C-alpha cells in the first residue's frame, strides 16, 4: 500500500549508486545517501508496520477499536499536519541539523512507544514519531537534491530514494508480523533504534550543512489552524461512538474543526510566506487533483487498516506473520504498477493512468464488500492485486498532474501539497471507516459497509477526474505570489 506517493524507480544496478559522489559529482562517497535513505526507510516503515500489531496491542493495553484508531492516526495526523512545515525548517535552520534532530526525536519516540504502559503513552509516542517523520522525509529529499548537482545523477538518486520508501511500505506488514510473533509488539518500535542511530552517526560525518533562510516559509498561525482542524475533526469522529453524535463534546469538536478550516484561507492570504499556497487552488484542476488525493488516502489507506488489523487477524484468525504474508499480493502489485504509470504518463500524460488507477481501486474496494470469514483467499488475493495495481497507477501521476498546471517555480510546494492531501485523507479514512465498523454492532457487517463506502468515495473521485478539462494550461505565475516558499 503506497502511503507516501513519491515516484518509484527501480535501479538498473546497485553499482549506479556507487558511481555517484553526492557531494562533488565524482565517483566515491555514498555515505550521505546511506543516511538519507535509512532515515526515509525507518520513518515510512512506521506507517504500515503497526497495522499487523494492532490486535496484540489491543489485548496488552486493554483498549478498543477507537484506541487502535488513535494509535494509527496519531502518527498520520502529525505527519500530515506538519509535513509542509518540515522542509521549511531545514531551509531556515540548516538541513543537516534538522534532519539529524528529527532522527534523534524519532529514535526517542520509538523507545517511548515500545515501553508504553498504557494507550495514552503509546499515542503520545506515535504523535511524536509523526512529527519527527514530517521533518525527516522532506529533509532527506532536500539533502539529496542539494548534494547531487548533476540533474541526471540527481534524477537517478531521487528514484532510488523513492524505491527506499516503497520498500519500507512493502516490508512493514511482513517485518511487523515476524517481529510481533517472535518478540512481541514492542519490537516493531525498537527495530527503529539501530537503524536511526546508524543514520545519525553516518550523517554526522557525511552530510554537509546547507540552508536558505531567505526562502524558508514559517507560518505559525497557519500551522496551528491546520493542526487544530485535523485534530478536532478526528477527535469528533473517533470519539462520537463514546460520547454520542449529538453530545456537546462531539458537536463542539466538529464545530471547532469547521471553524479552524474556514480560517485557514483567510489567514494564509495575509501571510507573506504561507504554509498553504491558496493561490494554487484558484484553478479547479489543481483543487480536483488534491481532492482526489484525499479520497484515495481516505479509501485505500483507511481500508488497509481495517483489512490488516480487523479482517485478516480478528475475523479470519490469522497470526501477525500470516497477515503480513497474505497482504503481499497488494503491496507487491504497487511496484510494477508504479513503473507502468511512469511510462503511461510519459506517453499519454497523467490523466490516463490516474483515471485507470482510481477506477481499479474503487472497483476492487467495492467488491471487497462481499468479504466474509469464509471467503476463498484466491478471491481475496485477486482483489488485493487489483487494488495494488490501481494505487500504483493512481498515485505517482498525481504530482505530474499538478506540475502541468502550476508555474515551474511552484513545483515543489505543489507536489508537497498533493502528498499532504493524501496523508490527510489517510487520517480521515482511519477515523471514519473505523468508526463505521465500531458503531455497527457486527464487525463483519461494519467492515463490509466501510469497504463499500471506500469504494464509492474512490469512484466519485474518478468521476471528478474524468470531467475535468483535458489539456491544462499552466497557471500564470502572477496567480501565486512570488514571496511564497520555494520547496523544489
């Protein structure tokens, strides 16, 4: 399940990386790449590794489905809310300093999660992990982009960086299942410690410091509003089953989320260097692409949480390790589909692979609504493969789609916005789809209804993509203030 959405490019040979000197362009040093790739891998690993551990955590910490939702959403909410600011912190205070600081915080947060005696401590650790990942992931990409001056070499290395992220997402369920069944659920967090420490030690030696504070976007007001809107909305949805949809707590949380969201564009239009480039949303095509990204995160990643934590383990009785293996058809299908998406994008533009991917994903998720505890795994695996292919086709061209619309100098922030939208959708999907299951009274019925909702949302997004104009013209540069941050 591709949670992050950056292009995946397979290496022709491992020797290609060794031929790139990341600091001077000459053959030699690859230590910076090792540090950046290790940081990216470990940060993105925690997006998926926790899903197969959910039943064990639920039993040990005596929590319910809502508690598991918070465990997953704590990470995703922090990542989504802070990612746009994460890269800017490196630009302002030093890319090496912020990347290594993020790695240090991530290691500490992972230990906190592993030692958590109660759900509240675990959720706090997950939030801290997500905040650190929001600095690590864009920071690693920025380090690579700064350190490799040659455009061709940089393009290849960016592809390897994307592959490291893809491998993390694929390895998450399988590695998580192995660790949970052999060493217990705390081990899925402790595995981050040696990898994180290696990235820090190597990075201290190999990463040169760089900064561009004049281009950094720091927008505290916008950041607080985004955090408030996402946090209040998730709290209202997840806790509605406990307090009731008509309670003042639920209604107050939802009202606070609406108010914070409504204030975001008002505040952002008055900020010299805004967190969210509102001028870009003046084009309906940019808005539709971001809405579609939210829908895909909501449906595909929200469903992945239910399929791994609820369906395969609790309803079908598989172990964590078996669940990781059973999910492989879906996760492995993403890689070749992502490569095919790149070729289709080059030949026909992003619209065709995106639309095909959304239709396949929506159809597969909708068809999964027939799943019950006795459904043949052949049927399950076939739909998993279709869903994986659909996501591989849908995700990668999204950035290409917005890059056809926005001015070239806005390319970095536009791509970052699409990826952030997908993470927002993931947080909402875990909250909403999990709440549907929890409130159904029958987990099989609730899961079916959730998958039907997920499929419908994805197909609605496909309709929106289908009706938008075919040949986009770039937004004029003056539609976005020149003072906005450059993140490319």
